[in-house]
């Protein structure tokens, strides 16, 4: 998984309405996954899951989920 620091501008875009921001596709999908995971409303919708499978490897998706579980407590 690509690892880099977010810029201040990118951090400011992580808010409600991030879907329409200039964040890249991977970032938007990771945020959508985190929103779904942390809200305990079940898995992301099928469209988001399909887009995630296109953009991330299975290992990357697992890493996102494990990271969220560890940091969420």
C-alpha cells in the first residue's frame, strides 16, 4: 500500500462532502470504507465494494480494515 503523509490541504478535505473534493480516488474510497466501518452500519454498498476491489488489492483492503479495528478500539 502506498504510504505517504497527507498535506494540510488534503486533511482539510476529509470532512462531510469529501466525495466532491479534489482528493484522489484511492483516498475517497478509503474514507468511504472507514465511514462505513466506523459507523457500524454494515459493509459499504456494492458500488463502493466493487470500486475498492478495482483500486486496492485484497491485502490492502485487509490492511485498511485491520488498521481501523486496531485504532478504533
